[in-house]
């Protein structure tokens, strides 16, 4: 995995419907080369899946990171599995630590009650000695009212965010031109996010998280 692969990931994370041609023009490669690289990233699991989701503002949600310290007596795999059962959890990472166990948990909650419930969940897990929960600064998008046409198109994008315009038009009974315009409206309105779920560890890279205090 090289710098070009990383740039491809960032481009897809900002717009997973970006065409091979558009990305090729941005990165100075051929569309064929871009397609081959994306295919490889999918096959290796670096790109886990494409996503079509509502923005944080649309669902009043927050992205969180929980920093969990344990006494080290837990079985790591079992502990990660237990944490992952919580529906708010998106990812759990274990971190090398000199004493006990240390885990970073990424999650998403909606509303103060859900945030409080998530905090109670992680703090009462067996072996946990301390847990810090922080809200991440992340683009929240906007809260918009979706039209019936937009909802019809979005229902197809949820199943396959990279579904072709022609296929969507056939499924929803609209012209390709109208579908294309609707997708542009959805993206420009910032009420939805077309992105990817990625795992750099699958590409032989180590994820580095910096904690800066001031």
C-alpha cells in the first residue's frame, strides 16, 4: 500500500461515487489503473464496504472515542467481542500498553441519554479500571428535509452506494437525468454522506492515534 492508495481512500471517503475517470484526473493516473487499485483495496479488506448514511446532524448523533484501561486479566478477544456487542460501537482497537490492557473504542450515539448509557456500559465491563469518553470533532453535515424523490433514490443507494445511474433509474422509475440530478442534490445538501468504511491495518499499516493535551 503506497501514497496513491492512501489518496484513493481519502477521495472515496469524501465521495464513494466518484468515477474512476474523475479520480484518475485528480491523481494523474489512468482510469484503468485506478480501477485496479480500488479492486485490490476491496479484495484485501482495506476498503471494507461503501456507505450511504445520514449526516450526524440529520440524526442528532455524535462520534465518540472511549479510552478504556483494564487490569489486564481479561482475555483480549473475548473483551473486544463483548464491547462490540453494543450497537453504538463501530470499532475496537487494542493498544500496546506497559500495564494492564488499553483499548480505543469508536462509537456513535444519538442524544444525551444514549451517551450516558454508553458511558455506563463501558465503565461497568468486567476488568475495566477506568474509561474516558470524548466527543470527536467531525464534519456534522446539515439537517435537511428530504423530498419523496430523494428518499426513493436514497433507498437504492443504501443498498449499493455505487449503483449505476441507469440501474437506479430502472428501479425507481425515473429518467437517468433526474436520478443524476437528485444524487447531486443529496450530496450538495449535506444531509447524507457517501463514503467508505476502511481498515488500514489490512494494508499492513499501523494506525497511530495522538493524544495532545494543553
